[in-house]
C-alpha cells in the first residue's frame, strides 16, 4: 500500500512539474471553491466559445502542419543565393508573420527546429542564441496583431465583444514598431554570402487530407471569431470533417491548455464574487492597468493573467496591451517562449546560461521600448 501511494505521489509530482501552469490553475480553482461553494453558477463562469474556437484552431493548424505547408513555404523563401543577414531576417520574420494566423506556439514549434537545422548546415551555430531569441520575441509580438494570434487575444476579443476596428487600432501600431525593432536587431548579424539548397522533400508514407479542407475550416474559424458564424456550427463542422478525413488530428489538440482555461475560468469567476477582492483589484488596476497586467504575466503567464484580471476591470484596451507586452520578460511570461528554450537546450545544452542572458536582455529592451510607445499612444 505504501509503495502504491509513493508511486502515485511520484506520478502526481511528475505531472505537476511537466505542466506547472496547469497545476497552479488547478490549485487556484480548488482553493476558490472553499471561498465560494460549488453551484450551478459555475457553468456561467466557463467561456465555451473560447474553448471551442481554441480547439478548432488547434486541430486546423495541425492539419496545415501535417500537409507540410509552413516548412514548404520556408524552403521556397530561403533557397538560393543569400547573405547571412538576409537569411537571418527571413528566419525571424517567418514566425513574426505566421504567428498572426497560426499562433505563437505553433510558429515556434515549426520554425525554431527548421532554423537550428539551417544554422547547423551552414556552420553558423554561434549565432543560434541571438536568432532563436529574436524568433521567440517575433512570434510573441507578431501574434498580438490578430484575435487568433494567441489565446489571450481570442479570450479578450470575445469576453469584451471588442469591435474588430478597435482591436486593430490598439495593437497594429505596436506590431509595426515591433517589426522595425526586429529588423534593427537583425543588423547585428554579419553579411556573409551563402547559398542554401534543400534536398527534395521525402514523400509522405500516408497521404494527409487535402490542404483545401483545412483552409475551409480555418476560414470558418475566422468567421466565428469575427462573430459572423456561430461557434457551435464551426465546432460541429470541424469535428465531422476530422471524423471523416483525419481522425488522428484529435490527438494534436492541447487539451491541457483547455483544462487550464477551465480552471482559471472557475478561479476568476469565484474571485469575482468576493466584493472586498473586487474593490482591491479594481483599485490596483486603476493605477496602471497596463503595467500591472504585464507584471502579473511574468509570474502566471499572459494567458491566465488575461482570464484572471478580466474579472476586475472593463478596461479591455489596457488588458490587451498589458498581457501582450507581458509576454516579454521571463520565459514563463509567454509559454511559447519555453518551446524555443527546450529546442535550444536539446541542441546546445552547455550554452543555456548564454541563451538565458541573451533572452533576458532582448526581452527587457523590447518591453521598455514598446511599453514607452504604448504609454505615448
């Protein structure tokens, strides 16, 4: 019996270490239930629209990945005669622009391993930390440009019924400035002439569903995000299409992220029932909502920060700015940043301290500049 309990304890501890944010959200949700006893009101806390659209976007983007669309696009852009600075700029801009539609984590999952492969091919691994850090920053900043670029945008866009024009008016100026800053940062890379050639891609052993299907489903997701189509219709169509054409994509969805959302919905909903806490949080947020939401993101990540703080303020502009800029900072400020870190550790395990030093310096510099710009605007 003791051995069994120890084994269960070790498994629980291992699971907790594997997904710290989920563990924190679960503990917070359970804790809040002691303050506000479970009731039918709990159902109203959960934003099923966000959960459904997140699921649909996850599996649709996984379908695009299965078709090899993003890597094929990158190979086409990077093949031929180049110089190293130009090559680096394209490697950084690929996640910047792609993250606007396929989310920051998927952009990094796709392009960071591709970048490591290229730098190894051309013998320029000494620049890997700088380029991978810039890719990470690029994905986090590019994704803020659209409602589907990252989960917190999708949540806030639906939570406050933000008009599309207002959303883009708030974030596109900072996105444009981010583009200029990233371009300037790439100038640190030397102009070394080089030519890139890729072998012909290997034929897939199992033919995936046609890309047109995923394009169709992605357009349905966008229509739902912009409130043209009911999310339940999109969810039903997506599930039916996957059942008919590509069932294995069900395994690609990040169900732990969805569960994390549910836990924070419960926690935020329960905390919102406590009048004294609402008054306290409202007072803090009124002082400097952008900075407070950015700082909160450094400790619990920007997605949970958006869910939590949305229960205490209606200032959606400040939450959008704060949680998006809050993705700059610590590696957990945006969980997508951990993806790049894991790939780098796998490739250069003895250079982790160097990577973290570069990561911290670049993130702080970008945050200070963009925060100053946001305050001015």
